[in-house]
């Protein structure tokens, strides 16, 4: 199993600013993912965070908008850049270690 | 992309009753997983059923899988107020490791 923490747990941001979300796993994992959950919706995969190389983005998501870092096997960050109200969502980090474990999420509100 | 379709969207039951929700999917899978999410928080992995399994139990949870119909069901027996949450199915495609999540079923257990 894995215990995943995220910071911040929630934030309210102004349009046009950027927010970086941190994800920490309590053990080394090969695969980490970032998901978005828009209000009342299911989870959508944003990207796979690859250690030592660029993230792999899903259709509809680009690096300029959602830059991701993965400096080691226990840590990743997701930045939501140049935010607009449409970016208001819960952002969830997950790690694959046997099963897929999720962090508690970051609730982002963009005004 | 979102592969799973869940029904019902919402379910309200009395404490002690059983809750059943269904998930249908479109492509061949390696496994199907069920997750619980409380109040917009992170997801908790409940149970995984592999494509060659037909039924699985975990405590008060019973999951079935019918690969010929591409459908699964989650049964929660003797429900409790603490079971109030959203429940998501997620499929791991046969040719990929990335999970696709369904839209979720919101379950409310009335005391």
C-alpha cells in the first residue's frame, strides 16, 4: 500500500495566476498520475508523471497549461498555469503500487 | 477517456438496506475496480476483480463481473450511514495500464 499526501488541500486563486500542487508518496513508486475531477464529474487523467523524463499528457491536456515535475520516485508536482474559472476542480495525485492509491486531493477554486 | 457508465446516478436508501449499483464498459479489460469517495475527498480503493473472475467479496461488499455483457455490479449489504459516498468503477484496458473512471453513483444512507 501507499500513503499519499498533497499540499495544499484547497486554495482560492485569482484568474491569471498559477498554482503548484505537491504530491508526496511514503514509498518509492514507478508510476504516478495526476487526475482532475470537475464539479460533479468523474475523474479524468491529465498525465502520467515520469521520473527523469517529461510527463505523458492525455488528449486535451498540454504541458504549457499543466507542467509536471517528477524529480524522484516519491514526489511530483502539478502546476495549473494561467488559471481561469474553468480550472476550478479537485486535482488528485495517484500512485501505482500494486493497486492504484490516491491522495486526498486539492480543491481549487478560481475566481 | 471515460469508459465506464454507471447507474443509477444517485441512490437513497435506509440504513440496513442493501445498495446495488452497476457499471458498464465498452472495451476489453484486464480488471475492473471500485472506489469510494467521501465528500469530494480522495478516492479509496475498495475492490479489484480480474477479467477471469466472476464474483468477489470483501466484508459487506460483493462485486460481480460479466465480461460477455461488459458489466459489473457492486452490492453493499446492510448499509450504514458511513457508507454515504460516491462510488466509482474504473476499468484497466487490456492494452493499457491507465484507468478509465465511470461517472459515479452517489449513495445516501438515511439513518
